[in-house]
C-alpha cells in the first residue's frame, strides 16, 4: 500500500481526521483519513511521535489501511507530529545504504544480501568473496565524492513496463511499484523513506567490516548518526585522558605506561607473596605437630592451594586449611611424601558428617560445602586429638 505523503521526509506535522477506532485490551487502534507516520519495513523502523499530544504506541497496516495505537480514544479532527530528529537520522542511514549498495554491486558485481539500521551504526551485507581495508577506503572516498556532487534522490511511480526498463535486473512487486533513483547512479524498488538528495547525508564513514556466513558485512554511519558517534567517543576520550593526565595524542602512551606499572606491581606482589609463604613454610616445619590446622582468612583458594603444596613439598608435615566464603567453606588437606599422617579421617568427617563434596589423591584433597562453626570445631578437635 502506497502513501505518497511519505515521499517527503520533512513533512512531520499534519492535521487530519479520525475515520474509525477499534478497542484492543484497553488501548485503541485508530484509522485516520491521512497519515504521515511511517510503518516500519525494509530494515527501517517505525516513526515515533504524538497524535493530539498522546504518544503513538504502535503502527500496523491491516485491511489495506494504516492503523495507529493510542491509550486514549480520539474523535474528530486531530494533529499528528512525528519526531523529526529520529526520522531524519533513519532516512539518512537508509539512503546511505542505497548509495553503498549501488557502488558495491556495480564495482564488484555482487548482490546486497541484507541491511540493518541501528542506533549507533548500520551495516550492509553483500555476497562478497573478499573485502579489505583498501577496498573500504576506496568505497568511503567514492561515497563522499558523490555526496559532494549532491545527486538528487527522487521517488518514481512507473508502470510495470517502464519499471522493467529502469531496473531490468531487479525483482519488482506485482503492483504499487515505487522506485528510488539516485541521480544516474542507481534505480531500485523501495518502499522506505529517503532524504531528497545526497548532500543531506553530510558524510559517510565506513566504520569496519567483518566476514559473515554469506559474504561480508560493511558497517557504516553517516550524517547525524556519525556526529552523535563522534560526540560520544570524544566525551569518553576526554574522560580517559583526564584520568591519565595526558593529551589525546598520547593516550596510547599513557595506557602503555599504566599497563607496565600494573605488571611491575603484580610482579612485586607475587614476590611478597612468595616471601610470606616461605615464612609460613618455615613456621610449619619448626612446629612439633604432625598436622597443622589453620583458618586462612584473607586468602584466596589459589593462595591456599599454593601454600599447602609448598609446605608438603618441603616437609614431612600434613596441613588442613579452611577458607570461609560467605556461607560456604573450602577445605584443603595435604601431606608430604615422608608424612605418616592419615588424611582419611578428615576426609570421612567432611563428607559424612558435613556433606562436603570433593576428593583428590591420598596426598592432596580439596572439599567444599556449607560453612558452620561446628565444622571448624570438629576439624580442630580431630587434629588435636590425633597428636
């Protein structure tokens, strides 16, 4: 169904009249004599806006007529206004897609597979076998050259015969034929809204590209969308540079310095951890107990494993370390090769009395379960009693 009011992207206000209203679960679908609201299709989203200062909650085409969903039933004459900024941004992006598709199809002899208009960026997918940085730069330069030439973007309503002559290699609808022409560059069937000439795109940036299952997706932004992207990115860049106290041009240098400092601090931390573990090992070796029980507050599970392994590899002692993590407990038990201590009793206590899960070898085991003070007391008592 064709609505020629949508040929003008700048027509965003209209006085019209209600023709029919249908209730739908407390909301109301309205059909008006005319409408300037675009109902999304072809990769382009619905218009947003107001009717009599009530937000339009949905749009649809049904029974060959346009319907608008409102939370209030309207009668008589009404005033429509579409969000002009969002409409213009979408029209810029869609016309840019036609421009990019026309160039890529004619230069490389491929077909447009899909396209998507997003909030921050858009993409066009082609059945390309290859695409690279040089091709992306050439495409961007060519697009912006044509934008400077300001080719007209016109809407045509030809007969079936004339449409076949204008675009012989493209699929045409059986009726309501609507074509979009960009200068002498391209003519293609399309029911979407467009800007009236390429100068309204302002500029196209090819943001990037990636391989897809059907070829390559080329990501782009233009016009207002591109300006919004630059503004947002400069705000992030300014914040990062202020944090690092460097100008924009030296941001990478500042980041590299920060990474190097982090690496040095991590190395120093590991060195101090090793020294601390060495001291712990010496204390355990000097104790007369054959098994040491320790509650390890402030340790990570990895720390406890490392400490236990260091002790048993350098002594004939056994250890039982407990970590509390909220309402969970982790217990590591281990013994040296020369230790005669039997870890089986601790294993049985944890699994049978406190329903812990885990296991390991006869020399090193790890268990996890619900924490309780009773568990701590039972472990301490078993180890003390065994001495």
